């Protein structure tokens, strides 16, 4: 090992990011490591302690929650003003039902009547 390089956990000099490691203690889980500023690490450690969790468990849970939130937000349909106008126009000015829709309506009504 070269001078100035360290191996393993332990305190780091101020200003140098620390590492959070979930190094696959359980079989089948790939290792994960992230660099984090010391002040952020202190906050994360405190929050994990409050919840009675390990730092690794806390970070994984927080990441999972953030991932779910990001996916949900991405799935929200965002429409431009023009798209909104087109949808409103289609709802307010519906064309008359075509022959296929009329057949489907008659079939639906006959099924409903026979089930009553």
C-alpha cells in the first residue's frame, strides 16, 4: 500500500467524502458503495439511529422510497395546453356512434337484460 492510501473503514479527514457500504453481507446481494460527505453521513447516521436501523438499512429504505416516488411521478400524464384542448373537444363534441359501436350497445343491453 502506498503512503497516504488507506484500506478499510475508519475515520476520514474532514472534507473528504466517507463511504457507505452495503457490501453484500448476505448471499445473492451484490455489493453497493456510495461516497457521501461527512456532514451528510452524520445526518444519515442520526436518522438511522432514531429509527433503530443500521445505516445500510436506512439508506436502502430511503433510496427505495425515493425510487418509487420518482417512478410514480414519471407515470403521471403531463399534457400540453393543446393536448388538453384536444381531449376536451373530443369529450364535448363526440361524433355519433358508428355501426360497430351501435352493435356493441345492442349486445350489451341484451346481455344485461338476460342476466336480470
